């Protein structure tokens, strides 16, 4: 059996040809790779700069149009950005830029844009697939009219938080309050406590980090002015949510409603995209157990400050969050408008749940996916303690969570794709076992395409099967299977309690998915050491020649004397 010690790990990994998904910045990556190859052939030291720039560019999820846009990334200095701009200008006629998902909109006009909280899918059934173009266009026009009706209230609603006379369906849509029907389970949950309609009150819960911001005074004053019941406390995920407490002081149980808000200023959003927190935070929100996820984006005056992405890139990230990740996105222009939105949202939630009976579930029932099953008159919610303890960032990760984090590093694997994949195959061992049961290569390639996403009914389609490509490395796969199956047999649920195998399993998963990156890195190190050895050898030879020359000169001088 192959060993995974540090001395022999590189020798076990064989190069695997993998088909890479198209990067949004291929037009820049091609140039840097060309310069990298030239520097490598000439043996110049700039190879390290190009390698660093390539790695940084590969991790960046949004499209960059010019070299100046690349200045925000690590490894891109003034010179390399100028070189990119020069080459892009030369090849401007031959290179066709990719279209972005939506038109560029100035960040100062966030509040002027009105859009629905969902993208209506027009091709989920067979009739749409076979319909003629005029029929599709007619249906599109009908759906467009629905969207216009939904958005007719516009941003004026949020400028007057006390105006609650608009129809409830319109307000719900604008606020992101939608009761999505969920399939009921066969077994009824055993609730910890039942709160009848009218026997409880709703409290706005604010994260203490959010309350410590400079805008705290504006927010708290607006909430107090509008008689909103709120409290400041520690939240492990999110910035705002709503808790429920019984009017009877003897009932100590506390629950949370199925709504959570993550607030982002544009400068904070830009920094989170650059340092990688952007995807990690959205992944944790998806895993927190709350269905209605709201992204509250606050614009800033100076969008041209150093370190902030371009308005087009930020707008693209916001649209991706709404369309691809199924978040409800609300954009506000200042702290006052944000406070007004929270006031309106709180008042409408109070009205929305006025006639609902709440069943507070236990931790066991929450793990059985009862968290969002409800009808018009009742609602299942989780306790606040279950929510807050389950979202601790430093808690020991499970094998499934580690597998999901590793998959997130693969190009093209969004949060929804990773969640869908890990729901069916929670560990690498189970995924490999499924691949081994396939009868032929074609069946292996199509195995993941039928998996449906968690937040929608869409299938994954032709995603990049890194696992299927890595399946050819027999030694590595057998070792990974042995370690992970051994962990399952021993009833191990978290990697931190595996005394001897935790680091090995973690390394195995990393090598298993990122083996090509390890190979390239080790090759670069070997080349670097070879160049260093050649240089040292040259110095030694030069010193020897000088030594013999001096010695010969001394001998000649003595003979002449």
C-alpha cells in the first residue's frame, strides 16, 4: 500500500490531463502564460512574478477587462499591468470580449434599479423546449408583465417605512418574503414547544459587530423612533435576523424566523471578493438552516477609492448572487435607507405571522429536514441556540464539510453545485464507489449531470468531473478509500478527533483534487534547485581556476628569482 509521507508523496502522484473550464479572464491568462513560457525558456527571474500573477488570476471569479483592473490582485504590479494593456490594445480587433451577465450600472444609482427577487425559469418543462420562437416570445412578454406588476411599488416603499397600505403580496415580494412550498415528510416532527397565534412577539436581532459600526446611532435611532422591538447580541452568521419569544414569561424557549440578512457595504464586498471571503460567507449562509437569504448592499460615495473593484465587476457579483445563488438582493444608498428597510421588514413580518402558529423544533427534527415544512396557518422554526451553535465558524468540521471546501476550490464549482454534489455523495469514498459501479467511460462522464441543485430544479449538467479524472491514479484512490472507510467504520464524524489519520486524510483529499497543482509546484521547486546547483558549481569552478592561476604565478616568480 502506498505511503503518504512527505518524502514519497510527490513520487506517487502522476500527471493527469484535466479539461479545464473556461475562465472569465482567459484573454489575460493567455498573455501571462506566454510570457511565463518565454521567461522559463530564457531562465529569467521574472518567471516567479508571472507564476504568482497566474495563481492569483485563476482564483478570481469575475471578469477583468483591462490590465488596470488587475491591479487589485496579488502579483500584478505596474509594469505587468502596462504590458497587458499594451497587448490588449494591439489585439483589440482580434479579441472579442465576452458579454457580462447584465449591463454596467453605476454604483451611485443602485436604488433606481427595480428588479424581481427571483428569475422566472421559462424552460423547465417540455412544452417550452419544443415551442416555436413566437410562442416563447409571447410567454416571455406575459412573464415580463408579471414582473412589472410585482415591481410597481418601487423604492418609494422603503422611503416611508410607516406606509403599510400597499397590498401584502407586493410588499412580500419586494422584501423577499415568499412562502415556498416544500414537500412534507412522511413522519411528523415532534416539536419542543408550540406557540399559538397571538401568544408570541417578534424581536429584531442585531449582531453586536454590526451595532458597533459608526452608523449605529442612525440605525438605533430609527428603530426606536418607529417603536421596533430590537436587541443587540452575538450572531455567528449574518447581521440581522428575527427572534420569537412567548408572551408568557414562564416559557423560556426562543426561536428564530426563517429570514436572515447579510449586510455589505460596497468596499467590504470588494475586499471579500478579493480575499476569498465572498464565496465562503455565502456557503455558510446556505448551510445555516435558514431558507430566505437576503443580501443587503449599501452603496458608498467614493467608488474609485484604491482597492475597490470597478462598478461593472461589483454589479456582476451582485447579479450572480441573486441569479446563481438564489439570494434576494436589496440595494440601499445610505444607512438611513437601510434602517428604513429594516423597519418596514420588521413591521411586515409581524403582520405576516400574526395568524400563524409556530412549532419550535428540536435539534433532532432539524437534522431530519423539517425546518421549512409549513402551510398557511402554521410554521416550523428552529431554536436560537440550535442556530447559533450550529453556525460557529471554529467548530470541528465534518468529512462532508471538508470535502465541500475542497470542491469549492475547483473552477466552475459554485456553492449550489457543491451543495448538490455533497448531498448525494457526502464523502470522496462514496463518490469513488459510485464511479466504480459505472459500466463504461460514457456512463462515468454523465453520472453527475443528473444531480439536481438544492435551491432549484435544475440539473448540474456537464460539470467538470475532477474526481472521475483522478480515478486513474489507482494507488492514491486505494489509500484514500482505505482511510475514509476506516474512519466511517470507527464511527468518526469529525476530522479533528482522528489522532493519527486526520492530517493524512486531509492531505489525501487535497492531493486527490489538486494533484496537478502539487506536481507543477514541485517541478518548479526542482527546477529552482537545479538552477541554484548549477550556479554554485560555476562559482566553485571559477574559484578553482583562480586558485591554480595564482599558484602558477607564485611558482613562476620563485623560479625566476
